[in-house]
């Protein structure tokens, strides 16, 4: 029996991407919580796996040649899991390129822009004394996210999923899309996209992945409500020096 993959995880869209893939591919895994609000991503043990001090990351004890391998960055993890399982990541070159370009589109564009929109909507107002100071950033990222959702809407007018068949590209984009209505968007503007979101949400593997992190999500929500400033210190405004100091503190 294959040894389970260790998934270093916190309930964010990037974390859910990998949990969804593991569930869809029926690969056994164990959740290893990394509480990013408390700065656990700066521990020496975690940074040996993820030198960018970001989750998710995985350790596969049954890697290439039977030796363990660690992988960080969600796009790279999805590609690795797709190759390992032979699922949701085509081998034929044209089909693979179709998946890869939408995967890279997500990790380079949709994810960062949705993250910035979320920051200016959900976090920045708690950290400034004058809302006017953040208005430009809020409008900037809401509008850019609207443009990106429009790209998806047009794409989904012609096919059921981003690359034609359901793939790791959809697994990557879905967690960053399902909450569009909380990021300054109106679902009425994106009917095809909403249908895509609902169809993926109904998949049993996706439901299992979300449930696996539900307790952590509730914990993270309580933590955010109780100590927003402390959480923000670990999540935003990091510099090379602050990361070094945090790593030294974590040990």
C-alpha cells in the first residue's frame, strides 16, 4: 500500500487546490496544518520544504525512484500530482499545453489579483485609520478581477471546463472563483462562470476536500476575529529581514 502524501495546508484557496487534486486523484494524504496566521510558515522545518515560506507544500514518501520528494508552489504540485496519478493532466502534448496555459494563467494572474482584492476588501480596512487611503487599491483590484472573470466567462461559453475536459487547471482556478460575490463581483454578470462553479462544487471529491479543512477554517476565522493585527503581521508586509527574524524566532 502506498504511503500517504503529507500535505502542508491551511484553509485558503491555494491550500484547497491541492486537497481537491488529492481527493480527485484518490491519492492518500495526511493534512499537516501550517497556521499562517501564527507564523508557522517560518519554522526551519517547514522552510526546508517550502523555501518561499508559503503553503501549500507536499512531501511524497514514494517519489521518483521510490525516494521521498518535497514540492512547493501550488502549480508545480498540481503538475507533479497529475503526472504521478496519470489523471487530469494529459500526456498528449497539445492537450497538455491547453491545460498548462490555463494553470499558469491562474497562478500568475487570477490567484494574485483575487488575493489583492480580498486584501483590500477584507483586511486593509482593519489596518488603516482612513478608508480613503485604500480606495485606489480596492477599486484597482476589484476591476482587474472583474476582467479576469470575464476572460473565464468567455472561455466557458464554448466548453464545459477551462481546457475542455476537467483538469488541474479547473482545480487551481475554482477556489479563487467560488467566492467572487464576496470580492466585489455580481454573479449575474457571469452566468457561465457561475454554472461552472456550481458544477465543480457538486463533485464529491471537492466536497470531501472542503470538509477536510473545515475545522481549520473555523479556527482560522476565530483567530482572525480575535487578533487581526497579529495575523496581519505574519501575512503582509514581509521583507527579507522580517522573514529572517521570524525564522529565527520560530527556530
